[in-house]
């Protein structure tokens, strides 16, 4: 949905459900990372509220981290979006970040004004991304491209093998990337464009596309002393830490509380090798590697895992890793 449509629909729904009116003043160019300001007025009591405005299509996990940073600079930040999932709306409320989505769901609390509305159904106009780019195959393609941008100049067969997707999906994914202006060809050489935005899409969609196919089971350490002594656990060549322990190894910032162990070994082998036991409430996730030849967690993967957490420690670690190890690659 185009930005103008998102704005018009959201305001129409909001004004239909409340007595408040909204006027937006958008900046011609984005100033200091915000889009403008939203002016709320009440026709009866003459109340007025002016909030810094951020407009988005959809709000994903990766976006929440950025919104936290924006809110620190702009108290009262107001996010207007086409769609915000229920878990993400709950997190925005806990963070006291104001929002309005096109269905009418909203949370606004500032200067004595409190407006909230929940459980409104998605409007029919919401357009979901159904093309090949936003599928598991599309996100695998993008992940391989983030790790090695030159891989897109190989043959379709080699691209399919490197991204571990079906050969028949390669052409349609390339076309989708071109249509959304993420891929360009010049002098027979393909190259990625707007890589920062493409990374954001991948990070936001990782949990719903790639990750469900990797998760095996939740476990716990048979010897609880290994929780504190996890760095001394000898991993085999085909196993590596992800999530919080990977972030700790990379940035030395977190003390892990939740563990992700990537390995292509069977459950039986994992349990025996690392003295683990199945536990539905355990603090260790056993996962298959996103790509078969991976032997260590790349910062892209670590970041995508960290932003799934609601823990402020993990979100701060994700921010640090993006600034130190990801931004210079995009």
C-alpha cells in the first residue's frame, strides 16, 4: 500500500472510532530520522497534542529497535503504519511508543491524553507481500546475497545451490528484486541496491520464513554448571553458537541467559555430545544451520536472533552489533 493510502485509511479509521481529529505535517525531506509531526485536536474540549511522526508500511521486530532510538531523541514518538502485529503492538505499548495502524488499533498516551483501541480486524485494503521475495526461498536468496553479494553473478544453477533453493525459484526471485528496485543489471553484471533496506526486510522476515524450518527442539543442560561455563564447551566443527552466546563471543557485551546451538547432527548425537536433555521450558534451542556449510554465526544471523527477544539487553546488543559489524557491509 502506498504511503498516501496508509495515511488516509488510518486517519479515517481513527476519526471514525474516536472524537479526535488528526492533521499531519510532513517534512519535504526526512529531518533527523522522523517524517514530520502529527497534530491531534478534540472539537469539544479544544485539547491539542503535537507528536513527532514516523510513517511505516509495516512494523517488524527490526523496526522496533529503531523506534526505541527515535523515541529517545523524540519523546512522544507517534508511529502511523499500515500493519503492526499484535505482539509488536503489545511491545510498543510497554515501551510507551504511540502508534496507529490502518485498522484503527491505536495507543496514544502523552500529556494527560490517553486513547487506546484494540482488536480491530485488518482492513481489506491491506496488501500482503505474496511474491517470491517474501517466501522462505526468497529470504534464503537474500541471506546468501548479504553474506556474498557477488553470488548473484553465477549461473542460475550455482545460485540455487549456494542459496539452497529450487532452481525454478531463482528467476522469479531475481525478477521480484528488480521490480522492487533491489537489484540492477549493468554491462551484464548484477548488483544489489538499497542493501540496508533489503537487510531490514530480511531481518524482519527471518523469524517467519527461514527460522521455522530450522527449529528442532528446546533443551536444557544436564549439568547446570554448564550455563555459566558454556564458553568451555567444546563444539564439533559442524556446530556453533547463535543468538545470545554468539553475541557474547562477538561483542563481549551480553552474559547469555538463553542459548541457541546450531548443528546438523541428530538430536541423539546432540544430547550425547553436549550433555543436553529435552525440556519444553529449557533455555537452549537446538537449531539446524540456515545454510549447510555455515560453521559460525554471521553478525546478520546474530542480529536477526537478538531482535526476536523482548529483553532490553538483547535489543541493546543487537544495536551494538549492527553499528559495529553490519552497517559497514551494507
